[in-house]
C-alpha cells in the first residue's frame, strides 16, 4: 500500500470518528451538559475551599503571632526604665494573663489549622503560669493528642505538670513514652533528663542509672554534661 493510500485511509478514519463523536454528542447533549456543569461546580467548590482554608490559616497565624509577641515580652522589675510605648510585665503570671485569651481564641476558632494546634499548647502553658492546674491539664491533654512536634511538647509540659503536683506515676509514664518515641522538639535525652530528675527524690539509684546512660550515649553534648554534673551531686 503506497503512502498516499495510507494517508487517505487515515483521513477517512479520522472523519468517521469525528462524525461519530458529533452524532453521539448531539444525541447526548443534555447529559453532557449536566456532567460539564457538575464538573465546573465541583472544581469551583474545591477552589473556594482552598481559598477559605488559606484565609483561615493566615488569620490563625496572625492571631498566634500576636499572642506570641506578648508571651515573649521580657519581664522587668518595677522602676526599671523601658522604651516609650512598649508594654511591660512585672511577673510571668501578668504576662501569661495577657497572652492567654489570644492563645485560647486561636485554639478554639482555628483548631484544624497548625497555628490553632500550636495555640492550644501555649494556652495550656500559660494556664500553668497562672496556676490553673485543672484547666492546664485539660488543654495539654488535648494538645498532646496524636504525633508531631507540638504534641511532643504538650506531653512534656503535661508530664512536668504531673511531677510538680506529685503525680509521679503519670509523669514517669509520659516521660517514658517520650523516650520511646522521641521527636525533633523533644529529643530522647531531654525526656531522659526530666525522668531522672523525678527519680532523684523517689529512686536515686534509678536516677543515677539514667544519668549514666545519657553520659554514655550522648558524649560531647550539653545533655551529657548535665548528666555528668547530676551524677557528681548524687554520689
């Protein structure tokens, strides 16, 4: 078969396919229109959802940033000079009281955003500063759910809260969980140091054992240096 003949056959097939397609489209016009409209509506919904999510994320981050600016304000003693117009706080409780409402609002309004989850953790931390133990425990439990850096920080704060309140078994259980599943925000050695500190008053031998382990496994680090100092005091 020569080239010209093959080309003619291909064109015939293309024309036939095109005509068949047009005939099918004509006979199914209403259905095609419905599918097209449905696809456009679905795409519009997806785009609208992404826009709303982005807007809420920005709002959450802005509110969290405002709260963090307050919580990061240095404390000053009465009579100490401060720059004009700058808000100052004399105590950690005063500062926490100012930051807490913003953290709580960000956590409640934007709970599904990353900034909202971070705000939940800081809401618990500020309640610890305010001495609201029960409320802080509830916030930190909620923030510690799941995995990730913020959840690990919340577990650490919750464990320390338990330790401060004499709830040793709850504290040690959380520290051990953090040791078994370390995070970038809470390395294994950090959780070990906290656990060993709890054991200093309840089981000094176990505290020594943990400090020795840190000294051996983290040589040359700050954690190893702290462990060495702790061991020297316990001997």
